[in-house]
């Protein structure tokens, strides 16, 4: 596993009982470049891309674009947890990863 893959949240199921808050998870999900699965307190699940959130309003909420392209607005109080289930499309796309790839390509060319 590369350093960039280790930093990806892909596959993470936050443990809200041990140190991380739902508000923090919402922020991670907003920054995540893949689909997430919202686990609702009523047991339902909603899969999609979390594209907006606002915790500074009377009823904090997130907005999710589901797999059919429909946008949903869900109150944070209705969310039990958020799983990072989709492929992280930004994994390995950092400048450091780009530099490593270029250095590896130069080293391979020097060998040939």
C-alpha cells in the first residue's frame, strides 16, 4: 500500500464511540472525493456523494447527490453514521505522488 492509499478514507467506518464526532465525520465526508453511505437513525441507508453541509443553522444538514442523480437534504440529527464506501477518486493525486511517479519514471528510463 502506498503512502497516498494509507491516507485515503476509502473503506473507513468511523467509530463514533471512541473519539471521533459525527460533526467531524461530516467534514471528512464533505472533503472525500468518493461516495459515502449515510446510515440513518431509522435504519435506512442512502448512498451518494456528499456535496454540501451546513452546521451553522438552526437545523444542521448535509446534502447528498444519490446514485440516480437526485439531491437530498438530510438533517444531521437523522444520521447515525457515515461510511466511506465509494472509491476515493482523489487517492494518489497529490503533488507528492506525482513527484514520486516522475522520479520513478526517470529512474526506469535511466536503467534502459
